[in-house]
C-alpha cells in the first residue's frame, strides 16, 4: 500500500500547489511595508472593488469613476457619495443632478456676462 492509498482502498487526490501572491499585493497600506497607497485620480477614494482605466492610464480610477469615464459622463461635479472629497453643495452622485448643476452654473455665468455688457462705458 502506498501513501496515496487509504486502508479501505480509496486513493487520496494529490494536493494542488497554491501560488503565492507577491508581498506588495498581499498587504495594504503602510502596515505591510508598501508606502504606495492607490487612490482614484478623480475622487481620491482608496477602496474599490475594481480599479479601472482612466485618462491617466490603467488602474487610475475607482470602479464608479471608471464606468462614468468610459461612458463619457465623468464630469468634475460627479463624486461617489463615499468619496472623501464629496461635498453636497459642489458635487452629486446622480448624473441628472450633475447636469442640473452644470445648467445652473452656465446660466449664472451667462447672466453675469450680459450684465457687464449692459453697463455703459464713460
């Protein structure tokens, strides 16, 4: 009887060799000795289920910003609600609200330009 056979005649399947991950990938942050902490280049979030391609290259945007970038809807006013840079007055995580904010901003700029045109010069 060999070491892979049991007393009742059944064979034990060979164990699979586990691949070891590189040390830099296993840990996160400074505790593992890795000084580099990945951040989204748009919203500065550090934790995301998947890193995506952005205007600065591969794996530079979080999942939420990367999906918006790929569809052409990544505006400066957009931020995921979990982002550390999210401010309710300046940002929104709803595309409809972002468009409304942009329209209001555009109208305010147009009004100020028209009011400066109406001032007579002396």
